[in-house]
C-alpha cells in the first residue's frame, strides 16, 4: 500500500485527539470542510472508515483507534528529529538550572575556576528545586541530584557522593569516643531519602536509636550546612558539598563513618544540547572540578 500524505494523517490525528472536526479546524487554522475532505481522502486511500460521524461529535472506529497510537509515536519521532536540527541561539551564554543547595555550597565557590577555564562563556545560574521546562524556559542544561530518570531528556552521570558526619570545629573531639559526644548534641535533620537511610545506619552502628532529634528539620542541604557551621549541632551532609567549608576551617568531618548516596549528580538536557560546543566545554570543566582534576 502506498503511504498516504502526512497532511491527511496529521488532520486525522488532530481530529481524533479533539473528538471534533470543528475543533480540529480551529486548531489547524483551516475550514471544517477542509478537515472533512482530508479525512475522507485518507479513508478512501486506507480502504476503511476511521470515524463514526454523529451530529455534534465524531467517534473513532476500531480501525481509527488502532491507527492513532502509531501516529502519536511517528509524529513524536519527527518532532524529536526536527529539534536536533536547531542550532544553539546563544553560543557564548550558558544558562544553567541548578538545585539551590548545589549552587550555594558547591558551584558559587568555584566561579573563579569557571572564569579561568572558560573565559569565553558567560554563566547565568537559575537556582530552582524544579526540573527546567526546556521548551518554555531559556535554559541550556540542568544539574540534578537524583536517579537520572527524566523522561524525554538525556541525563549524564557526572559524580556520586557520600554522606558524612559534619560539625563545627571543636564540637567533637575525634580522639574521644564519638557516641557519648553525639548523644549530647542536636542532630540537624535533613528530610531527604538518603539522609533517612544514613541516619538509620548511623544510629544502629553507634547505638543512637533513642537519640532525640533536633526540633529543626530542614528540606534543604544548604540550610542544614549553614546551621551546622553556626554550631547548632551535627548533621549528615554530602562530602562534595562540605569540601569548601572543611577547607576553610568552618566544618570538620568525622573520619570513621560514610554512607554512599543512592542519588547521584547528573547533567540533564534535551539530547541535542549535549552537542553544543559550549556545553561540551562546561561538561568537561564540571567533571574535572568534581573529581579534583587539575587543568592541563
């Protein structure tokens, strides 16, 4: 069978989704008669009836129901293919969507490194807890902490992390048993999944199951870290996130406990964005920074 024209298939798909030739005509900016004609021609070419015409609406026949999922998939693939042809509209600007905690604790202290390594690019940071809508927002790429499962987008693992016990210098004496010291301190509780699992294991190892948690519960790693730096107690924080504070003498890490995070750091964007030179340069820079690789 000769394949019917895409125009007729597109008109059929639109009418099937809306359940109305009239609404399909409005969506396609054509007349209702044009929609009816295209679908009639399509039915003649296919040798079957796709719609049951009623007074105020149209219903799909069994043949129409069988055809529609394939058109959804086919036109979806066409849209993906066309999107890959779009060139980078701003080749010297990197618009980055990033978790506020990662921006505050890790990225901002390393902007000097970014400017040195990539002097030809201007970085714009959009701190947000939500994954960017790349169709609606002016975002080139995102950094997320999760499982790497983002439907319709490409994700690339760039680093993993461990949770460690962090506290302000002087709060814990590492030469003395840690359990009685922790028992006297507030535990600043981060409500993230990894933190819950790590706290359960830490409590089991050190016999802290009955430890009274702090009244302060925070769902933001940057705020947990700030409270810890302020001496409000101890916390479980991601090792990469506290590295700068440890280097500056604001925090210390207890050496005998770590918990591998289930979540990891990912770059996330539409697949074609990863082909842009500016994002390839950004990818190389951030992977080197996360892994402590000195520039060549």
